[in-house]
């Protein structure tokens, strides 16, 4: 798990740095850095259950919003025929930007959930 978490610490810091040209970096930089911090602490075998829960609730709520928003994932799937999200790094269409953000949140949720499950196993074994 240490390698898993250190890889995601690195990736989430890189993702946060790449937000400088995003329309809303003030949202995404803290989101990625929060997850990087949780992964760093998990790599050090320090677990903060309330911090994981907070991340899962906030990220989950934001993901649900992006999924159902009028220019969100459902719009991308139904109205824009799964248009490629990787044609260009600059997302000029709102449904592409919001769909990318949704899948970024899914990655964050999965990583935090994996750490949550691992934390519970470690606590149970102790």
C-alpha cells in the first residue's frame, strides 16, 4: 500500500499543478492536494477516518452534481454521442470539461475508498 499511496501522492500533486490553466483552479487545486495529503498520510500509516469521510462525501456530492448537471456527463452521453474527451487538452465545450472533472472525482473517490478499506483492515487486525 505504501507504493500505491506514494504513486498517487505524486499523481495528485501533478494533477493539482496542471490546474493552473483550468477555468476553476481554486476548486481543483485544493481537491487534488487534499487527496495527495490523505495518500501521504496513508503511506506513513497515519489514518484519519473523519478526513476520509469528508473527502468521500464532498467528492461524491460534487460527482453527482457533475453527472446530472445540464452540461454534465448525461448531456455528454445523450446529446453529444460520447464525443472524445481527449481531442485536445483545452476543453472548449462545457460537457467535455464537466465530464473530465467527473471522472477525475471518480479516481479520487476510488483511491480514498481503497485507503478507507485498508485502514479498516489494519485497525481490525490491531
